[in-house]
């Protein structure tokens, strides 16, 4: 390896740092910390503001309970199904996102949610729902 090639990979190290340089570095770190903190807070407030209407305010008009699937009963399958639903302005469930649960139980929940109805609202909202299956 030639000297000019290896010089490319060398990182110059300052042997002495002046007090003024240290102060500048401290000020830069402080500015970056403030910017990062402000950005984090802005994002957190935005996300929390988006989720607030999703968890409150929609009254359920019709919420039939899911039937315990016969296959689940035969194989003694129990558990909880957790889903996130998007509720359309007219009150029907627009989409379902399964967060967790046994697939046999999930299918029963998905089928039942087709018959759920919420009170109308001015816009879409989301809700987290849990269904417990025990014989």
C-alpha cells in the first residue's frame, strides 16, 4: 500500500483542543439536543392528537358477540383475539387489522364484525377491540 493511499484512511486527531473549540462543541451539542427534543415532542403530540378521537366518542349501536367456533370447541382452543378496526363515518367497519389471536378464533371475530354498527360521525375513527373465547 502506498503512503498516499493509506493517508486517505487516516483520521486526523487533534492533540490539543482550545477552550474556545470546546465551548463551540458544547454549544453545538446543546443546539442539536434542543432540536432533537423539540422534534420528538412535536411528533409525539401529533401522534397522540391523531389517536385521541379514535378511542373515544363512537357509540356502538349493534355489537353482536362472535360465536364460539365448533372446531375451537372440539380442539379446546381458547384465547383472546385483538383487532384494530377503522370505522367509516356512516358507522360500519371499513377495515380490520388483526393484532393477535388464534386463526380459528380470528375468523369468527372477522365474520361477526361485519354486523357491527357504530353511531355516525364526521370522519373515520379507529378502535382496538378484544374478544375473549373460553368454553
